[in-house]
C-alpha cells in the first residue's frame, strides 16, 4: 500500500489509529477493551478524542483525589470506576473549566467552555456505560450528574457587501506586497480565492474542505461530495 496514493481521509484515519495506539499506552489497561468495542461505530477521530478526554479524567483523579494520589496509570482497575461518587464528578466538571496539561516538557493551561465540558463528560459517560452494559460494574455515577447545558449561539453571517469586500481584498492584496511576499501571493492567489469562494458559497467546514480530493469535485454539475461523520452529503 502506497501511503502517498491514499486519499486525505484514508491517510487521516491511519494517522489517528496510530496515535490512538500510543495514547492507549498511557491509559489503564482495561481502557483498550472499550476502544476495541466502539471501533465499528465510531470514526478514528472520535476515538482519539475520547481517549484524550478519558485520560484527562484519570489524571484528574491522580492529581486531586486523595484515594488515588500517587497512583500510576496502570494501577487503576475497572472496580475503581464504582468507587467514584457523584461529588467527585462534580469536582471534575469544575476542574475541566481550567486546568494544566503536560505538553512536550511544559504545562499548558487548558480551558473548556460549554461544548468542551459537554464533550468530555459525554466521553466519560460512554466509557462508564460500556462497562455497566457488560455487567463488569453495577454503579454508574455519571448518570447522577447533570450534563453541562449548551446554550445556542447566534450564527454570524457576512452580508453581501462584506463578502464582496473580502473577495476583493484577496484578489487585490498583491498591490501592497513586494519581493518574496508578492511572489508567494501570486503563486497562491487563485488557490486562495477558490478556497474562500467555496467556503462562502457552500458553508462547509474548513476540515471538510481540507479533505476534498479531485474525485470529490463534479465539474459537470458544479457540485462537490463532502464526507461527513455518518456518511456523504
């Protein structure tokens, strides 16, 4: 298999699968069972996100819970999940709003809003639900804690004049550039206009646009095929 001949989504799936294997090495051993079970129904991107989120939970226990202080990650057992009380999870939700995480020999401050909190708590609830359904544990304290409420935000759209101004700026930006900056602008001008026009005209996400291949473009009918979670659209 030639990696370079794979589509963007195929390459991304391979990369995320390899990353997941590395993250699993930093989680309790029983976590691997959960991720193998959800593989058929989730994308590689979802699994890697869940793995990071669940790792935050266990690190929180090690750093903040007196029972697990000084624990190593491989010391956790499935039975420890039942020892967690709803109050512990409420403290965890508070912790998630602002915490420090080790990133390449440094500690980076991480913050989470409503969506970030909801995603991390959803990952933990799914983790618990799997072991409860397998009758490995009886208690599921995540069901006794309210999920963070997400407030809908107003969608901000550009009006017609703003769209025209944006495209005009991209098309004529070269008039203010010189030397190497101008050469680079001329090289990427058509590409940049195509990208911005596509985003403005269709409303697709940046990640979806990045994943487009030539085979996804229907030049005859002026359409594109976008791969999204759950299928094509």
